[in-house]
C-alpha cells in the first residue's frame, strides 16, 4: 500500500512563508531563531521539513538534530546529531576553517576524548560551525522535539538565539506547547526579541478536508466521500497526524477502498473498531503484526519513542535477526520509522524510533499496570546486563589493542560518545515505573557521574537531584548508595558554582556516613568538599571549620594526597580569614601543599596550591609572585590542564598591569581563553585590560574592554560578572571626573553588595572601586578634603580586609596628598608599605614626589628637585599619574622654593585642559598667578596649537603669526592678514623666539614649516 501522507503541506501557507523568509534572510546575513510550537501530531516537523527542503533548493546547508524521549533527556544529543551531520560529507569544513573550535566539536560528537570543557565553549563552537558552513549562502539548523532536550542543550540553544543575529544562519526548532523548560526558553527569547515563536493551530474544516483529499491522491476535497470527511471532522479535531492515521485505519480495515475509475468508496461503518483517539488507529496496526513483532513493540514502547533495538529484543526474548525482521514489518505498517528519514543511521545502528510519540504512548498504555511494570524491570535488567557486558568487552578490546570494534549483540552508543549516562538514566526511569525507587537512585548516581565526565554539568545535577528525590521515598535505600549519591551531587554543585545547598547536603552526608560506620577518610572527603564550597561563597570561617573536622578524622598522619588537598583549600581560606597571621600561615600551607602534590603526582592540586602561593606573595614581593605563577603555567602545560594554564597567564598579566602597566600577557591570556571557550576567563582578562588602559589614560580603549566585558556577561547570563562592568564604568567615570556617572555605577554595586548577590566577585570593592574611584574623582575635581576623607576610609577598610592582593591604585595618591598636607613623614616613606608601592608602576611616581616634598620642606632644594625629576622617569605611559604628581607637588615646590614649579604647573595645566579636566587646569592657572607667572589665555583657536608649543605658553594669536610666517609673509603682510599693527606682529615674533628657544626669524620660519607638514 502506498503511503497515505499528503505529498504537499496543507493549511500552513503563512507559516511556511515565515520560515522560508527566515532562511532567505539568513542567506543574506540576517540570522534569526524561530520556535515552532504545537501539540503532538499538529505538523511541526512537516512544516520545518518543508522549510528546510526549500532552503536546500536555494543552496543553504541544513543540519538536523532531534532530542530523544527515552527516559529523561539525553545530554546534548540533538546538537551532537546536527554537528555530526555538518562535519561529514563532501561539504564538510576543514579543520583550519574551525580553528580552535574543531576539538570541541569533535568532543561533542564523541570523536575525541572528553575533558570537561565548559558548556559555553561548546555553544561558541556550534556557532562557529554554523558561521563556517553558512559563510557563502547560509545555513539552517533544525532541532526537533526540544521539549525532550536536556538542560545543557537548552542552555546552548539559548546562547545561539542571542548570537545568531548578524550571522548567515537560522535556527528552526520544534517543541510541544505545554509548560516546561523548553517553552520557558522560547518565550523568554521572544520577549527579549532574540527569537520568534510560531504556534501551530489545529486545521479548520476546509483544510482538514483538503488534507484528506491530498492523502487520498486528489486535488479536490469534493472527491472524498462525505462520510469520510464527517468522521474526520468529528474525530481528528484538526490534528494532521490523526487525520492521516484515521484514513490509514479506514483503508487497512477495508471500510474505505479505492475502485478503479470510481475513486474512493465507503464499504462499511467508518467507526467500526476505531475509537475516538489516535491510539486506536495505532493499536489496530500493531495487532496485525506477528506475535514476536507485538512483543518487540511492547518492549520498545516502555523504553520510549527512541529505543535501543538490542534491549527491546532481549526483553521480548528475541534474537537480533528476528528483531530486525519484525522491525521491517513494523516499518511497513507505519509504526516505526522506515530508515529513510528518522530511522537508524550509520552513526547509531543500534537504535530505532517510533514513527510518532503517540505510537509509543498508545502501545505502552494498552498494557495492564502489572504487565507494564514487569516489562520496565525486565528492560532495566537488560540495560544493566548489556552495559556491564559492553564495558567488559571494551576493556578487553583495549587491552588487546582491538579498539572496541562493534560485534553482533553489542550495545551501540549514542552520538556524543559513551552512552553510559543515557542508558543508566533510562534504566533508572524504568525502575521507577517498576516500583524499585532505591535501585533507580543508584542508577541515577552512575548516570550523573558519567554526565560530569562528559561535561554535561547541568544535566548531571538534574539527574542527581532526581536520584535524591527518589531516596526520600525509598525506605529500602542502602545508606552507602545514598552517601554515594550525595557525594556525587556535592562535587557537581561545586563544579557548577551552585553551592548554596552544600552545607545542608554536607551535613546530611556526614550523618549518613557516621550512622553507616564509614571509614574516616571518606567522611573527611565530604568535609573537604564543603570547605571548597565555603571558599567559593567567601564563608571563610565556615570553610576552616570543615577543614578542621576533616583533619580530626584523618588523624595526626593523614595520607599525602589528602594532606595536599586539604592544605591547598586551607591556604585559600586562611588567606582570606581575619586571622592576624593569615599571610604567613596561608603561605606555609600553600608551600606544603605544592611540595606534597608534586611529590605524589597530583598536578591539579599542585596548580591550585601554586595559585594560592602566588596570591600570598603578591602583597610582599611581586617578582617572587611572578616566579610562582610562571611555575603554575609550566605545570599546567606539562600536564595538559588548559584552564589552569589560562588562569596562570591571567595572573601574570595582572602582575604586568601592576608592575609596568603592560598588556602583552593579558592579551595572550585573553586569546588563550577565547580559543578554548573559557569565556569567564575572557571576561576577567577584559577587566584587567580595562584597568590597564585606565592607568594609561587611554579611556577609549578602556571603554571598549569594559563593553566587551559587559557583553560577555549578558550573553552568558552571569549577573555577578556583569557587575564587574559596572565597577569598570565607575572607574572610567572617576578618571573623567564625572561624579554623576560614578555615583550611578556605585549605586548599582552598592545594591548588589547589600543584597549579597555580588560577594564572590566584589569582595574587595570597598578599596578597588570605592577607594580608587571616589578618591581620584575628588582629586580631579579639586576637592582635596573630600579626597582625603575617601582615601582614609578606603585605607581603613583595606587594613581590615582578609587579604590585600587586589588592592592597588589609591595608595600612591593618598600618600602624596597626606605628605603635601603634612600628615605623612619619613617614617612612612622609609617603611615597608612605601617600598611595596614602588613595585607598582602607577604608585611609584607618587612615592618619589612624596620624598621630594619632604626634602624641599627641609630646605634641601637641590635634592628635592632631583628626586622629583627622577620620579617622573618612565611615566610617559601613565600620563594621569605624572600630571597629578606635578599638580600636587608643584604647589609644595612653590611654597618651599625648590625645583621648577612654574614649568611643572604650566605642563600640568596644558595636560588637564586638553583632557577636559577643567577644574584642575583652572587650579594650575590660579597657582601660576600666585607665582606671578603669565597665565595662558584660552581664546578661540587655542586647541589648534600643537601640544609642544602650548606647553611653552604660545598663545593662539602667536601661533597664527607663526603659521603666516611659515608661509613666507613679511611683518606688514601678517599685520594686514590679522588686522594688527606691524609693531604688534614684531612683539609676537619676539615672544615666539623667547618661548620656543629659536634665536632668529629664519629659525622660526623653519619651525613653522615643520608644524605645517605635520612634524
């Protein structure tokens, strides 16, 4: 019998036009996302397939993937399918096209070892693949049944919706319209105008009739018997799938027949044996199969719409050959896919799929509860047995160098690599259906562990939470099984950063382990996890309590691995505690952890400990800290730990920013983070780059870095990281002297800190933002009393902070301001604090000028002038620090008669005038008047004077005279041009010779011509 599906799409003209236009726009570089919503059978897949076919005809590349419905959602399955289809065939991109994203795509498809790459890395890799495939004509990504997708897949889809605009790619996704995470994603994307939703309605009577006619091979609905249309209208409710199934049931039953030359004729009661639901149509065809085929489909139905053939065959008691033969019969009966569209592929030959989700539901629900429970448990047994056998075979093959080649009867994996978590997940849900909840929890623990290994952290947490939920109702759950589940969940929550629940779950774990009589080392591991979580949320004393309890359990002589791990975490906690000896204690712990970890071969623990050791050394000796971070990078490179390598590079770049305002290693760290998909590290690099540009007074570059930082945070929905952008906005506003913008940014940060939502990011905000931004802004606005109060407040906060590793920037100006005011003396300048300040490029000139002020106050004028000039060495790249020193120090030099205060003030006045810091330039002019020096007049044209000439005091009128002189004009001609007297022109020329040091008219003319040529 030929298929009774309609050869054309019916009743979806406007919807198809919308999707077609989306594809056409994508080909022109206007990418978008469209979510097609609707109930089962409404025609979502058919509509999207038509749109994809149109896209193919116009030259667009189409990638397809579908979420599986077996058990709970399968991690990243639809994306893996789609990516796999894009990486194979003649049009597959070359590795060079994908650059650093090729390894991530390979891991996503199971073609390379898993290494726990960050989820956002996969998202960016998929986006890059779409860009490569669509760079000429465009690309279409079709993802079906998103309602069955896992949390990790939905997170990546959400990322794509925000980043496809401007790309040559379009996302077409289908999902059911019922409540759930997928619908929430679609509606949220639509609300922020990142996507469109297209909800399919049921067909009206006219379109239902047209669909029936098309299915029966007619163009005109009048050729369909009226009784058939009446029955379809009454039963199908306008659902296309139900229309097709009911027509097929009518034909299969012989109640609707096609007579040669007479069209279709009704030969019996159309509703005889056909209930009012589509389940009847499905089951009617099931019953026409042979008994082995019925048994196979019943076993498959409890597994879900997509099912592993081997498992279904084992449950039904069939060998593989018989099972495949029965599947062919089921395909001819349109119960399972026939292999041409959604059937098994070369990548997953061990799996098959029901033609529609309603087919599996109808078969499963026909079973009696006892029958269904028995089949579920039998399927769970088969999965565990088969997976254990497969694991053993893989181990044997590995030992023999066989590579694990597929053999008859072997369980085949999913696209994406090891299928263990998917199969364990499915087995767990089968156990729940069969009433064995404790067993299900054990299986979900295994599924969660393997999901973590695959990098699907959100899915892992979901699975483990589900297992924990099951143990609450399973009184027979063994304590050891519950403990393992809690241990796995705790580790996963720490990895995801969701650590608020860790204390409660950790206490629960310890109670279970204690009651069970678990070994002390196992209890200690639980407390170590709690300590790491406490450090993440800055609960330092709480974390130290957990470390202390772990040490008590391990005794006086813990094993080296446990000691190293504990010392590394303890170093982090102690360094940030309120303990007076925190720096020395943390350093000793970190050094011990490094030595032990290196001795017993624990590179990750070694990296963590080296990182903490570097933090301990930063407040003491930046050069020594640099050596430690270089060791961290070397260790990470040796042991292939890319995230730690990037972290080490980032710390080295941060040191460069402090020591000489360098950006080279920061840019290298940012590039490495970008290439590996470590987007959070990219954001931190942008923060440090922003600060470096601010110190260099390159505010345009600083604004660009801050903008990238905020964009990254918004794209990833990282609210705390977005606050970094607010902090950078505050600092940029401060160095512009824009107090209103500064206060607005500080208000945002203040609210976040008060609400406890920014603690992990802005633990040092009182000094790094409030101290720097508020004090420097007040200085630039010539509000010295206010600056003094703000710096003093920040200094008090800094001294009470657990660690000073993040504090730079305000201490130098604060020292000079206090010195000028007589509040700081030699005791401070000869102390350790001033010595450490000289290591910081920005702070160094303020220390030198503070010395000069004290020398001048003691009447040692020559020494003071020399100290001031020496302090200016190397400050060309930090012009704001240089000219703040000139402004503050020159005032003291005027008072105590040393150095060249008039020249310094004139230089500072020009700088602050040019950058728009008007209050400081006005203050410089006022001091020049007090000194009896000519004050630059700001008349029209002043801004056209070259900076070098402005610094010598050349006025706008004098520069006009110089320009005309350079054109070869004489005094009389210049006078006529400027409406001056020749005598006045001569006075201007004399002033020019004096200011510029040119001793003749010819020398002035040469100078004028040089400026005229841009020299």
